[in-house]
């Protein structure tokens, strides 16, 4: 099978068709990395990698990033018997960037569909590079240099406005981090750093801060910057975590939905 590409939307997402052998050989790793930065999301329809193949493929693209507990393959599911930390995944139903609690966020995530929910469970993506590029110049000038406090526990209030104090305390122990609202990448490109962990703009009145963060999120997630992936078992999707936000659409926690994730180590700190 020849390596072929097809842009799905003008500003985000490209479909790649290739054989398992071609992908695992690493022959196209450089091209895939280029497309990942340019397009934000890469879709490999029904490539049907098993765990060992997904791990091997991830290693062709960069430095493999294990989970915090050393786990190699993370199971994305709301089934507590499969994932003891499943409750934390409820925050993934809201727009976010992975790794905002880290100085160097992960470069990319690779997700493969194993079991799907009968309804819901799609994954939405938006291009935060394109969203910044299209901002009116006056808005770019207004937000340049602003800092935002990010907190993992802020996501808790999206899905549980009256949380258990013990759960809140546990999430607060993850910490907070002050990040630039506009990430100035080494490449010269700029992207927005927003999403569910963004708690408040440093030095700004509370109401003004909330208004700005909500307005920017609404802007960045408009249809022209977005792509919704409707999963088929065997699909694999890679996204550039440094230039996109993502979220899962709600689904029944008892559906058994399960996707397997690997990650690429970050190569650039927030700046």
C-alpha cells in the first residue's frame, strides 16, 4: 500500500493511508512528524495496531513517554475495574491541553480504539495555532504577555460543582502552574494555551478574566478550527498536544468504551 494523505478539513486533520509494515519501519516517520505539526491531528483509519505495534510505532516518531506510574500503555476508560483513576477522566469531556501541570508538556498522544460506546464517545479537536493566527490584531496585542494560572483541580468543577472535599484536596495536591496565554514556539509560530485547567488570568479582575478565557475558548473551538473524530474500532489518531486542544464527547460509563494511549515525550517548554 502506498503512503497517501488526504486533508480532512482545511485548517486541521489529515487522513493517512499506509500499511502496518510501512509505518513500523520508520520510513515515513519524518513526514508524519511534519504533518503532525502542520495539521495538528493525523487519522489512520482502521490500522488496527495491537499494543506492541502501537508502542513500536510510537518509538519511530520520538522519545516514548511512559505514564507517571511507569505504565507503558494507558487505558482510557471510565471503567474503574480497568482504570483505577477513571474518575479523573471525566474532566476530559471538556476542552483541554494535556500536561499543563508540567514545565515541558507531552509532544503528542497516540490513541487507538479497542471498544466503543453505542452512543457518544467521539473525540473533538481544535487547532490553537490557527485560532491564534486568525485573531484580530487588536486581540493579539491585548493578550500578548498575559499569564494564566492553570490548576488540575479546576477541571473538577466542570463535571462536579459540589465535589467531595477529599477528592478536591487530592486534585489540589497535583499543584498549579503559571503559563503564558500565548505560547511562542521555537518555530516562530504562536498558539493559545487555554482550556479547562485555565483558572484565571494573572493580575486581571475575576469577571474580566473569566470573560476573556471563555471568549478565547469559544473562538478557538469554532467549526473552521475544529474536527470531530467518530471512532471505528481499529482507528488510530495522533494529535499534536502543543498546538491543539481536545475533548471526548460524553458517553455511558458502563458502555465499556476503551481506547489505548501512548505518548511522545515533550521537546519544548511553555514559553
